[in-house]
């Protein structure tokens, strides 16, 4: 492709996807800062000993809705987060004080800004259609990085000068130079995030297995027995979350930091008789997200990795603004 062709396709894709790219980078930034933001935006629990899962589940179901997921506190003093399903199938959320079972806040997705950011970033709050668009956005980011680098690629010996920003040039030229240099410097990180983002979205594009149409209603004794069977499989591991599909089953995910920062051991138990159905150690899990998500979120790189992703997100937001600005200024000059 000729050099001008790289620029043409770069502009077309950027103008079409700039708003979505900006929002994805913004929600990604929020998620990178999720824990400190949680202290400001989310209700807080206590540091006292948490109630058992059966009592926390009972607290969640006092809302009168079907409990689908129960997330134990992600940080000291954090709340238990319950995801519930309304009769019409829409989602409802509740933050529960872990030591007392008191519901601190409940409501739709917008009552919990951090959950809203997560659902937007992952699937645009739009189910499979949103996942397709997010995956397409990742592919566009790959193409933008490739076409941008293709247009910029300098001749031998001109690498250093090709990134210079001349402060004596007019503002419109400096803007173009900042956009060019910022895009080149961020391109490898953008490529990395785009690839990992597509890998995370792709598996969930496959049709899900059909679920039972009638929810199994377990007694507190049955749930207590099922949790006992699950914890005996991994007695020393902390519970990350418990899932309640519309069937005679619970799925319990235990934290497995020895296998990765976000790895989990998965245990499924039948509620009616507390029988173990499946046990999948983290080391044997086929789940792609367990390996890719820590890369996408920066958890694999610790503080340094999260800082690099934060800088990348800020660069993407700047590029998604300066690109359309350059196009608009050029358009006005042609009139």
C-alpha cells in the first residue's frame, strides 16, 4: 500500500471509531483505578469477620429477586456485591455489609458506577451485540496502529528527527506532530491491549449453553451443605465468588494466586445433595481469560504494568481527540 493509502484508511477508521475508542480508554482508566475509586464511589463494609455465604445469600434474596452471583469483598473493608435478576430478566445489584448482612445500597447498574464502567468496557451493556462491537473496536485499534506506523515509518537515519516536535511551527502543525509522536510511542502498548482485548471478547461470542427455565430454590441448609463440600476441595483458599445458575447447582471460584494474579480454582456442587460435580484446578483450567486478563489489566506487571497501561489509556484518549481536531481544522481550511 502507498504511504498516502495508510493515511486515508487511518483517518476513515479513526473518525468512525473515535468516540468509542475514547470511552473504552476512559472506562479502562476507571477500572485500572477501581480500588481507590471504590473508597469514594461505593458503600463500604467493615473489617469484622464476614458472615457465611448462606447468610449473605439470604440477605441478598431479601430483595425478592433471584440471586445469580455473590462476590466476596475484593479488598479489606469492601462490601459483598450481589448480582440479582428481576422478573423481566434485567439485572439488579446490591452492596451488602459483610459482617451484618445489611444491604447498604441497591439498584440498577447506574447505582454502582464502577460496575457500570466494567459492563460498558466489556460489552457496552448490550449483550452479544456489545461484545461484537468491542471486539471490532479492538481490531480497529490494531489497524489504526498499523496504518499509523505505516504512514510514519521514516527512512534510515531519520528515526530521531521523525519524532521531533518543532515549537516554532504554527499550532496546527504542532498538533499534528504531537499526534504523530504520541501515537508512535504508544503504538506497541496499544497493539498489546487491542490483541488481549479481542482475545477476551472472542470466547464469549460463542452461543451459551441453554439454562434451566425455572430457578432451583435451595434451603439455607442445602446451601450450607453445598458450600461445605466446595470448601473441602480447597480448604485453605479464599472464595472469590459464588454463582447461582438457574439449576440445582452452585459454582464456587476460589482464589489461586499461586497460579496467577487472577487465577481461580472452580468447583461445582449439586445443591440438593451437596455432591461435587466438577473440580477444575486453576493449573488445569482451559479458560483463556485466566491467562489473558492479567495481561490486559496490568496485574501481571504489578505497579509498573498498571502505570504503563494508565499512560497508554491517557494517550489513547488524547489521540482520539486530537485526530478529529486535525481533520476538522483541515476541513475548515479547505472551505
